[in-house]
């Protein structure tokens, strides 16, 4: 075997052993995300969602994670990117600023996480059964009942690592902690009424109607026309445009809805261009009615 053949074989061997699915261009990243979205090996939150995969890969890149590790470690919970507790610990331990993380003092009644950053004092974070009880966690179905001691340790770990290594984690919280938090979205008055599936009293109808008018709410699509909620929403402010940004009258309606009294309301209406006054008139009259009810 001559020298050229040996060099070619060694080059091929190096290419095969060094194979990595690391996109280098946007086109490669898009193709990679499509392949991953169709794979059975990605978490369910990434199935058929190449956009989410691309965001996770970019976030992982900023944290020094390979694409595959990012998909394995980063979880989207309540619309927020999080990382599983064991992966959070692994990332901190791999950081050059970490001297040690010690959880050996944890028991069935308290989670303890001692953290030491190089050139800094040791810090200790705890999470007790009493803390879990105050947070309403002990009554939850799942690991808080079946594996309480580990959940206490994970919660203490999350606090300790974020406090000591905030720069390493870059704002990430543990997925286990995020699962215990309520969703950030708040229910609208009409949605709450529909979920309760209870008939509204006249007082409740009037109160909800005033709230909708004050907030400049538009009729909700998909609500049945029958029933109190259907009647309530049907009488809310009209929405002649699907997207408020496409409606030139929107800024003027916003000023009308923000008025605190009739004087401000009248001034906002008078400041509206003549060509748009017809569009904002319904908003103007509804706001006047709402202000009159508050007197």
C-alpha cells in the first residue's frame, strides 16, 4: 500500500468516526429540523414541530449543547423553555466556575443543596416538607406523592443552582419546578363562565358586560348564540377588522376606551378624524354607557 492510499483511508476513517449532525447553515438547520420532527426519537413536544426544534437547537447552542443534547434536555412547559433537573446539574458541573455541588445532606423531610463557586463562599439552599405544603405541592398526584424525597431535593437543587450559577443557566429553570407552576394565561370572564357551565344571574351579566366594554373587547368567535354568555358577547364592541393593526380607527378607539370620565371620552371622540368617526361611534357610545353605570 503506497502513501497516497494510506492517506485516503485515514481521511475516510476520520470522516466516518467524526460524523455529527451539526447544521452549519440555515438550510441545513431547516432540513435537520424536518428530519427530527418526523423522528420517533424526539420528545412528544417536538413531534411535527420543526420550528420548536430550531429554537431549541439555537438555545442549546447558546448554552454550549449539541443539537441532539438540546432536544433531549430542553423541555417546553407552559410556554417556557426549561431543562430537566439532572441536565441542569450536569451543565453546572461541567462549568469551569463550579467547584462542587453537594446534595448528600438531603433527607425524606428536607432537600439540601450546597453549592460552591470558585473563589466564593459555599451557599446552602433547602426545601422542606413545610415549604412544599405551603406551596400546595404535597396533595398533587404524581411524583410529589410517590417520590417526595427526590422532589424535595430537586426543588432545593433548582434554587441553589440558579442562585450560585445564574450565568451558567442563563435564566433556565428546572422542568420539574415549571411543572408545578400554574399556567401564565389567565381565563377571561366569559371563558370562566363557560367552564363553570352555570346560568348567569342578571347582576353577573351586567358586571361582565361592563368589564368587556371597558377592556375594548371584541365579540368572541365560536361561542354559541344561545344562552347568557352568547347574548353578552354579541352585544360587546363591534370588530369590523380581523386584525386591529389593519384598522386605522384602532388608536382612536383605544383612547376612547382609556378615558376615565365623560369629558375625556368626548375629547377623544372629537379628536378623531371626521372620516373615522363613524367607525368609532359604537365604541364611543358604549364607553359613555359604561361610564354612566359607574356613577
